[in-house]
C-alpha cells in the first residue's frame, strides 16, 4: 500500500467514526479536519528496532492524532445515543455528509507529484531545519514505485544523495534510508544511484560509529546491489568483501548489522545461482568467510542462526564451492553439530520453542545438501544418509 492509500484509508476510517458517533454536531468538526492537524508528517516515532527499513512514520502520526483527538467516554455516550436513534433519515443525511467530505478532501489533497515537488524544493533550499521533514516526506512517497521512478527526473535523487555528506548524522541516516527505499526492487533507480556514484559513499557509511547510520547505509547498499550485475561488481571492486568479513568478525558489532550482512551474502550467492552469473566472487568460496559465518552461530540469536544457515545453504549450492565441499566445507559438520546441541537445549528449556525447531530442521536440511553434494562431487555413492546426525 502506497503512502497516499494508507493515508486515505485511515482518513476514511476516522471520518466514519467521527461522523457515525457525533450526529448533530458533526458537520463543522469534520469539515475542519485539515492536513496539518492530521500530523501526517509528524516523525518523532519512526525508530523501529526490528525492521531495518524502519516501518511507516505517517501511520504513527495519524494514529496519534486519532487517539489524541478522541474522548472515549464521549464517543461511547454518543455511540449509545446513536444506537437508540433508529432513524433512517439521519442515516441518509450522514451518508451524504461522508460523501461530501470525501469529495472535498480529494479535491484538496495535493497530488503525489506536488508533494514530491514541495519536498524537493525544501531539499534544494538546504535549510537544515526542513531537511529532515523533507526527507521523511520523500521516504513515504518513494514507497510507491511511480514516485521512486520519478524521483531522479524531478531532480530529487541527486539532492538526496548530496545529503549523504551532511555533517548531521541523522540527516545522513535518513538520506541513506530514502536511497535504499527508492532502489529496493527497482532496477531503474538502482542504476541511477550507481551512475550518481553513491555506492562507495554508502559503503563507507556502513562503518559509521552511529549505529543507525550504519544500519540504514547497509540497507541502502543491499538494495542497490541486489540482483544488479554492475552494482555487485562495483561493490566488490570497492572492497565489499573485506568490509563484510571485517564486520562479521567483529564480535561487538550490532547484531542487526550481522543479520543484514549475512542476508547480503545469501543474496550474492543466490544471484550467482539463479542467474548463473559469470561474475565470479571468489570470496564466496573461501573458508575465511565460511568460518566467520559459523562463528556467528555461537550467538543465541535464532534469527541470525537461521540467516547463517540460509546463506550457507546457498553457498553450498554454488558450483564454485566444490573444492571446499570435498574438504569438509570448512568444518561444516562440527559447526552443525554444535548448533544442534545448542538448539536441542533451547528446545528443552523453552518448551518446544517452535522457532528453534524450525532452525533445527534447517540444520538437517543443510547437512543433507552437503552430503548430496559431497557424493555428487566425488562421483561415488559411498556415503549413506545414515550419516545425518540425529
Ligand atoms: C489547519 O489546522 C491548523 C491547526 O489546527 C490551523 O492552524 C490552520 O489554520 C488550519 N488550516 C486550514 C487551512 O484550515
Ligand atoms: C561528499 O564530499 C566529498 C568531499 O567533500 C566529495 O568528494 C563527494 O563527491 C561528496 N559526495 C557527494 C555524494 O556529494
Ligand atoms: C567493532 O564494532 C564496534 C561496535 O560497533 C566498534 O566500536 C569497533 O570499532 C569495531 N571494531 C573494529 C575493529 O572495527
Ligand atoms: C568413499 O570415497 C572416498 C573417495 O574416493 C574414499 O576416500 C572413502 O574411503 C570412501 N568411503 C567408503 C565408506 O567407502
């Protein structure tokens, strides 16, 4: 759902509530609803710990408005009054009112491109007081693919990218977020970002000591290189492999960075698998990387363990990892056994934690894939499935 449709949806919901419960006195109140009171761009509440792309700022704004402007006791009283007035005439009158209000709102609601223009105008003026708001507006708008596609034509993308250099880290963070959101699953924007030369800058930002900045920058890097030959090539030539290994082997780095990096490895391997890309990424068939991945599984973060297994699964399937497989895949067996002991303990302690059971299943699957590949690679059939750890 795009920013505007979410907006309309909640607006309609609110209108229905307000109109339905406040029979006689409703008209003025409803008509006086205007965009600034809705606090659409209120953005103090967008720090979502779990989601790397952070959730949806405007939704919070609207809900806060709705809660702040409702008086539950009064609403309930009016709802009861309403229920006792079974009057078709009043009902009809209300339906007409709703219709009129919606029509009026639709006339007044500026188009997306108008809103984009306004935000881009603020970026151009480069007034630090408005920048954060302008970037948040763009963040919502580029969620819709046609807006993301228009961003560069309207001059917005280079302005956002320029803000990656802002001295204020929160502005840099939001700018990276906008770039990532616009580029996500969007080859057109991916290539524009690459042409504007923003990838090296974003990669540098991943090393930021401001953790939110590092996370949003990595979100953007992943979005820009995903399934994009040129992006992957540039990422690699800029030392992306060294960056990945450096952060993965840093045990004190934020677990959210680790999760995202492991997913990036899985993506890179999958790209090579699915598109049979002739782009060779030697670091994917390198024990240094695989061992760092295994080391991460000693953490008790199940999400991270699952992501590591998915990445290892993809790496195992690459043709280029045959030699590693013949050599025991960097100690895969021991790593899986250790993980399974850890998971079994968790399953016992937490009354059949379903997530742990799933991850345990994934361990078995990875082991099977390994054994199959080993058999195939040796060209022999002397390995029986009974070797699967139980
Ligand atoms: C919208 O509401 C705000 C705050 O209540 C008020 O200051 C402003 O004048 C209103 N704007 C319009 C166009 O009614
Ligand atoms: C950021 O600043 C550096 C040095 O001042 C400059 O070389 C670079 O091109 C700038 N990057 C962007 C994206 O504006
Ligand atoms: C490891 O991560 C921590 C936390 O982000 C950071 O402070 C430290 O500089 C990192 N160490 C290295 C060697 O990068
Ligand atoms: C299976 O084949 C490998 C490679 O030729 C050989 O080293 C190993 O001894 C064989 N294993 C069994 C159980 O026959």
